[in-house]
């Protein structure tokens, strides 16, 4: 689904200069980018036809899964059509004239701070959670306090005349990368080429061996599971829910047969989407 001029409108969480905005620009350079304050607002933008696609971070190689996404995706009514990986390189950004020894506090999104825990501890800089990486740069630029810095992309620093980059590459891991999912309300029916991934959510009853029995459906049909995470919605304390990613197409063998058998071990299954496996995954295979 695209606008009348054939250009996609992609909603993301944050403002220009955030890592999400950078990822969207790389994923589709021609797309119109619109930032929203929360993940819920991003999803609502697509639901209300303000945007054609939602672009959401789901996990980071250092910090793990992004909170709240597993709860948001099942009720969104949107379909996952692609995944995208963005290498994350954090820069320490302070007021012009400030040096590393001047910086005592660093502001950034909690996910970004968690990806630099060891480095910040070694530098004796106190992390302070802030709503957005790029907004943290704006905050620092307006304070006039040389003891304050932001943790964000180098691009975010370029958007402000009053700040400069004190130090680059503060992330604890050199291979720090964030994975995004691309979702839409009306997915195009185009053929999928190459290896594919299917994302789904299902719930099991609160009984012994419920998860074991459900996973047997995949094992029996030779389907490779590449991610399995549990979560329990606050309003339902007795039912464990599982977010699962596996190789294969939901409408083709052998995954199709596995999903049919899975129905006998669960109360509800929701396939979030089938999409092509990103070529970036080859970098993980080299490790």
C-alpha cells in the first residue's frame, strides 16, 4: 500500500536523528518519514491511514528484546512484511567547548544506555534515562550545562549547531545491532523469494508440559525455530503467551502442517506475518 504518488509513508517512534529514523531512511530512501512519540502511536498511525507502514524495533543484540512490543503486535491488526537490521554506533554528544572530563551525566533512551553500561561505568558518567536519543541531544543543546551530554547517533549531533561529538563508539559490543520489523495494514500479495521467516503468537493453558507439547508440533515436521519468548498479559494471569519465529512459509509445507497440529495444543494462534530473511543475517553466520 502506497500513497497516490506511489511513495510509502513510514511511521516510526522518535524524531529526526533517532536511530529509528536512520533505519527507515536506509530501508526506503524514497519514503516519507513521520515520527511519533510512542510505539502505540506508530501503530495507530497505520490503523488510521496516516501512514502506510509501521517501523518498530523488536530486539537489540546487546540489550535484548524491546519491552512492550510482544504485547502490542498481537492486537495491532497489522502484518509483518519485512525485517531490517541497523548497526548501532553510539556517540557521546556535549556542548561545544565541553571535553570528556567535563561530562558527569549522560541522557538517552533507556535501551541506548543499557547498550553502553560498561563504557559509561568506566568513564564514571551517570546514565539518566530520557524519552528519545535525538531528543536528548536537543535537551543538552538547550541546557548550557557542560556537565550534561547525550548518547545518540552522530547524525543527531549534526542537527544542532551548539553541540559536538566528544567521543564515538561508546557501545559495549562492536557488533551492536538493532532489528526492526516492518508492518502494514494491507500487505501486497507479491511472491516471497528465498528463505523466509514466519512470526506468530500463541497461548497455552496453564498446565504441565503445555509448552513442550506445542513445540513438538514443530519438531515432528522438521521446522526450525529461531526465536521463542514468553510473556504473560497483565489482564490474564493464568495463560502464558509465546512469541515464536521459525523458518518457512505459513501457507506451505512443512510449516503449514506444523501449524495445523499446533492448533490441537493451544487455545489461539495468530500468524503475524511471513517475510523474507534479511541478507544481514549472513553476518551472524560468520561468527
